[in-house]
C-alpha cells in the first residue's frame, strides 16, 4: 500500500478572528475527513488551538502547532511548552521554521525544541532550507549542517517521530520569486535521506517523511507529490484558503 501523504497547513499569524479560524478549519476538515490516503495537519496560532481542537474527530485531520518552547520549567513568560500542547491534543509541532530562525533561533535551540517535542510524545516537523542557491552547491553543506546540529542529541529510535520539511527560504512567502522546481526538491530530499543515514546508520532513516514547502498551490502540488521522493507538503498562504487547500488535499489523495 502506498504511504499516506502528509499535508501540513501552516497558518502563521492568521486569521485575525476566531470566527474565521473556525470557518476555515471546518471547511478543511470536511474535505480531509473523507480522504483515506492523506494525513492532514492544521497548525493555527496557539490561541485558536483549544477551540479548534474540539472540532477534531478521528485521525485524518489533526492539529499541529507552529512552534513550542524547549523548557518545561514555569519561569518563561510568554512561552508554551511541548507538554502543554500534548495535553491539549496537539499531535505535531513545527520546529525551526525559517521565519523563527530569522528572529534569531539557532540550530542549538532547534535541537532543544526537537528534544522537548519528542519527550512530550509528539511528532517534530523540522524545517530546513537555504536562503539562496549558489552555483557552487554550498547550499547542500548548509542543509547538512542544519540537520546534523538540529538532531544532534536525538536517538535513532526517535526517527519514526520526525518529519523533515525542505523549505528553501527563497521560495517562501509573498516575496518569493517562485516555488522550487520538482527537481530541486527531489535532489534535496535525497540529500536529507543520505545525511540521516550517515548519522543514524539504520534503515529507519530512509523512512523519515520528507515534505516540500514554499509557494505550494493547487497548480504545482501534483508535480511535487507525483515525482517520487516527496512524501508531503508544508503549505503556508494557500492553507488559509479553504477551497485551495482542499484541492491540494484531494490532489494528495490521488498522487
Ligand atoms: P508559503 O509558506 O506556502 O506561503 O510560501 C510556506 C511556509 O512558510 O511554510
């Protein structure tokens, strides 16, 4: 049987109102609930999680978070711990998104967050990706270092609770020139699997799902999912557009 595709919606800092969050999530859930071959994960802002999670039923469309803090100690004003998210019913946590790295998050902090997520019994969605593609191929060394340092303290038994999202920074968000090409994404997917195999020396490294993210929409989703080597998508802007995201989910179910 083909592996389930994993489609993650990262809502970032939107929508502005809870009512809109309920509406968009309800519409996504309706489509996602009918699709057997797709694991849908919606990552809203923290403040909407407790409300939206009441709409979750079954396993096809579950809730994720966009970040968490690495410590479980109380004295961290403004932060949210991985175990709080787990207790709320969240199943996945995005870690090391480029927009958080742009605010100063280091690989060392990302490693601590990955450890916290795994300790809480959740799946970590580790984001990696270069800011530019240089013709000398330095981006491959950059991605390799991101993975090695972000998973430095992880045991091989945790590989089954890790997803890696390749998100080239130049392809993310409104100012992106374009999505990466399918070839770019597959090339990096192979690189990621090689880095994991070299680090952990186990077959399990080959089974870690690799997602692509950066300007994914209903027009290019099929290319990424149909090419082989890409196990799912991390979708930003299009995940707040319920019809567009639903279309991506349907494409994933047929890929
Ligand atoms: P985008 O964002 O789909 O809006 O480019 C992707 C992401 O940052 O996860």
